[in-house]
C-alpha cells in the first residue's frame, strides 16, 4: 500500500495540516506533495486529499483534482475560517466528500479552523454594517482566535484520525 498526502493551500494552513498528517501516519510507503505536482496518481492506492474551504466547498484546484480520482481509498481534510463544529464546516466537508464518494471509498474526513488572510479581514473591515461580511465584535474575536489555527492540537487530532483509519481500512 502506498499513500499519497496531497493538498491545495493558498496561505499555508492546509499545507501545515497536510504535513502533520504525513508525519503522523504510520505506513511504509508514503509521499507528500502539493496537488499541482501530482503526475502519476496510478502508483497510489490511498490518497489523503486536503483543501481550503471556498464558499462552503473545496477550492477550485482541489475540486478538480478530487473529480479526477477513481478507484482509490480517499481521506479528506480541510481548513476553514469559521468554527469547526458548525453546520457550515460539516457541510463544507460533506461537499468535498460528495465529489469523490461515487467513484472511490471514503475512509475518513477531518476539518479544522485556519486563519483568515489578513487582506480579506482588512477588506471586510471596510464593508458597511448591512453587508453580511461586515466585521462585528464577535467576528473580530473569532478572527483573533483563528490566527492560531491550525494549532498543534488540530494537527495531532487529524494525524491520529488518519493513522487509525489507515490501520483499519488500508491494512497498515
Ligand atoms: C475566496 C475565499 C473564500 C472562502 N470561503 C470560506 C467559507 O465559505 N467558509 C469559511 O469558513 N472560510 C472560508 N474562507 C477561509 C479559508 O477557507 C481559510 O482561511 C483556510 O484555512 C485557508 O487555507 P489555506 O491557508 O490552506 O489557503 C475563504 C477564503 C477565501 C480566500
């Protein structure tokens, strides 16, 4: 069994999560690379794929990559700016799962917070109060908290989940 950990990451959150998962999974043959560098998917029977959430779904590069997967065991991980225990987070993960589940076997999924780009926060700060993206005190506090994410606890939890799933579902 050969495992590929691959990810799409604009500001580094999902990359950090991917690297922690890669370090934590106990398999003999494993490879990590950004999905833009994946050329021969045939050599892997298990793919752990990571994306950042864009409007409650995988970002475009990741969605395209996930659509191309077939006949694999697939683990899905993602980062988003909102709370990880929200309906929005779960939906964002299930929307990724929906892309792969017809043609693959989904072995697990994980989502956690990832800090929102400072440039986007600055843009939101300029929005009028009636705009849904306008910054409130609650949001300001959440943005501050999310600056620490993914935390080492997030990364350890993701790595543990996939290590255990691989032990059961991929014969490692
Ligand atoms: C265009 C855009 C759309 C986003 N949409 C969402 C969203 O729908 N929900 C959410 O919680 N976060 C959203 N985010 C925040 C990112 O998903 C989050 O900050 C993520 O951790 C970024 O990961 P990266 O550092 O790997 O690029 C969005 C960010 C951008 C730039």
